[in-house]
């Protein structure tokens, strides 16, 4: 579902444009050996933020305390954001090497 969002594709995925008749499709990964994620840690951070933010919005309790950081396998820790603008900024900066 996330791959349907152009901002996610631009920020986190490596795609190959393929022309099929009048439409240009973006293929994400040709094979198991073809890495299609450009920023693994960034994608993990974004997914964790979106899941936690969505859960908090779902229960509509905005007085909840901040959550503890979440350690990743890479050793990096995710600090959960609460400000909507900060969460939206996770996907705002596209990779320079990608253009539609």
C-alpha cells in the first residue's frame, strides 16, 4: 500500500520506469538479488512512526505520554514524534537521484 504513494517511492525505493503502451509503470525490484529499498533505516523509522501515530490517532487520546525509543537491528534508535509537521517531514525530502 505504501508503494502507491509517490512520496514514499521517491524517498525510500529504487524503481525502474517501464513504458507499456501509453503508461509508464515503476517496477520495484526485478528479483530477489535486486535491492529495491534505497534507505532501509529511513523506511523503518517512517513505518514505526506511522504505525504508532495511527494508533494514537485511532484512540483519540492526545494526552498520552511520550513513548520510549525503539531500537533497530542496526543499533539506531527511533525517537517517536508527536508533531504532525515532523511526521509529514519524514517523507518530504525526495532522493536527488530519482525523478518522475
